[in-house]
C-alpha cells in the first residue's frame, strides 16, 4: 500500500499564513492610527499657538483697560488733566498764547 500524503484539511491555515494575516491586520491598524493621529497632533499644535496668542491679546487688553480707568479717574478728579485734554481737542489757548505745530 502506498502511503498517501496528508492533504490540507478543509479550513485549516498554516502557522505562516496566520502570522501573515495577523501582521497585515496589525499593519493596517497602525496605518489607520497614524493617519488619524497626525492631523490631531497638528490641530493640537495650532490650538496651542492660538491659545498663546489669545493670552497675549487678553493681557494687552487688560493693560489698556487699566490705562483707560486711570485716565477716566484723572478726567473726573484732575483739573490740569481736564484742561490739557480740552485744549488738545478744541485747539483753544489762553489769552496771549498761540499754538505752534
């Protein structure tokens, strides 16, 4: 009797094929993750830059607000400041003065 070679059983896979399929799935998963994470990283960097710009803008606005509050207080209480502002805006002079520009 001749010995017959064992044939592949219906749905069994060889260990090499199973490894290749697993490696392929892992590679596809890695590519999908990289494809999705790179734009997220870029968006995060852009958001961080925008946040820093907004923080600087807020600080500049706070300083401007403080200056305006001081000017408002001076307009309410400092007659010399009031006169200086009015003379600058209206171009008025005291008797005997003239404006040089």
